[in-house]
């Protein structure tokens, strides 16, 4: 029968036209050159499954590992999305083309070191996903090093059936400051709309304000970009003494005490040298005064005495 055959083709096409994470390359993605598993049919379907695609396990949907993509702690990576309706990527003139983005919703990017717990490191609300934009995410400065851990994208759509989407990429994190095995914890990812995994709660997040449906949206909000690219572990400035400083140390004060007999000692004051240096210029002694003072310190030349000779008196 022709009609059922056409219907099956259309349903299969509908099931495969959602978006998926292109970079970092996710597990079993048809565009991932490092993966031996390539699921071109169901890579874009939610974990709930869809027409022609069985439900996929939480988390990630796929367990097959691939060669990890190397990233550095503190590095900002630009996450990219892919859609089978845009096999060569977004292009000018395709803004209204259907990418089944369900007017965006809630996108969270997370890290997992055990493939069980996922710690959120970036959140984009309302307008994500969208293949027409890059989505900057900073790998936290304090993310521990790993040889093979997971960078995950999870999405709860704003419009349409209540679903839960997730792709995971194998990554290697380089961080010489935080060794492998160090604790790392943020808030857990938001889970909903996936009863098979025990997430029986229903969540409908806000969508893109322009409500462009499945076409090109408004892109990342500037407030989200700022939060998702900010340093998570700012380095405090460290001050150290300067051993080459040319400023001489301040001379200690020399106490001067009144020692006049019959009087009480006065409160010590700073030395005359320090006192003079603190006086304003117009209160300094004049040059003539200084010359007179200097003359008092010069020894006076006295005339050589003259001795008279006296005859000794003889009786």
C-alpha cells in the first residue's frame, strides 16, 4: 500500500530531524570521525524514543566510547549542533527551514567522571538549541584532569511532546593544577519527562521569546554567555616584598630628655635632625645663622704665651 509506505517514510524523517551535538563530537554521531558506532537514523531522537527509533538508555543514549576530544581546564569551547536537514551545516537562506528545535527550551551542559552523576557547568535558557549559532561553554578552571570523562548536553524542549534529549562526548581534560580523582561537584542536571529512567515529573520550560517555532531563533542570550564563559576559579593577586627597592629605611627617632637638675624629665621628642626636616622651608634657619653656628664650633687660635726670664736672687 502506497499511503502507509509514505507515512512510514515521513515519520522516520520526522524522527531524525531534531538537533544533536556536533562538537564536541558525541557518541555514535554520524559526523564523528573518531567513533566506530554511527547512528544516522536515531541520533537526534529523544531518549524517550520516537517513530522508527526505540527508547535509548539514560544517560547519553549510547554506551560505546570513542577516542576522546582533548580540552583544557579554563578553555572556552564553542558547542555546535547538527541537523540532518542541514547536512552541510547552517546556510544563508535556510533560516526558516525546519530544524525541529521546538522553539528552544532548556539546555544544560555538564561533566561526568563516573557516567552516573552529571555536574552542570553551563546553562542556556529559552533559545537553545539552534544550529545557526555557536554556544560558548567554559571548561571550569577547577575541573579535575581526566583521560576519558564525559561532556554532556541535555535538553528539555519548550513546545511539543514532553521529552528529554541527551548526547555525550568523550573528552580528555588537561589540568596540571587539579589532578585526576580530585572532588568536583556542582548542581545536578535537570531531569524530567522520562518515566523509563524514573523521571516521572513533567517540565515545560520557557521558549524563545520571538517564538519562531522550528526555524532560526534569537541565539544565545548575552546574560547566559557571560555566566557560561566566566572564570570559575579566579586567581588571587599575590603580593611579595621587593628586595631591590631603592627607598631607604626611615631612621629611628632619637629621644631627647630634659636633664636640668630639679626638674622632671620631659616627654621624649624626636631628634633635632628629624624636626628640622619636617619644618616648612620658610621656617628653616637662614644661611647667616648657620654660618654663625658653624663659627662657634671652630677652635679659637690663642696667642703663644711669652715667658720672662728672671734672675735667681743670691743672698
